[in-house]
C-alpha cells in the first residue's frame, strides 16, 4: 500500500490526479488507506477518473496487487445515478449511493451536519 500511496502522491504533485481540497486553505485529500482497504477521493471529472484507473493499473503491473473492482463502488456526490453508473463502467465497478458506510463509519452527502 505504501507504493500506491507514493504513486498517488506523485500523481497529485504532477497534476495527473486531483484530490478534493478542504475549505479554508486546508490540505488536498486523495486517498484514505486502512490495512487493505482504500478510499479514493477526487474531482468529479472523466479525465481524473481515467487517470485513477491508469494509476491503479500501473500499481497492479508493478506490484502484482490488484483492486477487486467487482467489490468496489463509485460514489458521485451531486451526480445523477445514471452519470455515476456510466462512470463506474470505466473502472468496471458498481455505482453506489449515499449514505454509505466505510469501515463502520457512516458517510453522507452533507458532512457539515453534526450527526454525519
């Protein structure tokens, strides 16, 4: 996972992959790893998604480790289910909808709410 972390960090620094920026001058976040689980966060653009697919493919070729896409989901905040489904096909995964749970933590569209 450290190799994938370094690859994504390098891709962000070179502008190949764009994470999401935290408001008020906060950092950009593009990934969250826990053991063998990964959550990728990024700008909702087709080129960003295709670049993520390329990065994951390079990671597979170089390490032999592969993302199990049929167990993965793509979530598009503010996107329609039709658009999310279309973009999920690029990765070969399913479209997900909000809210969802990641490692037991609920994630919702409006994370400004105290309950979320």
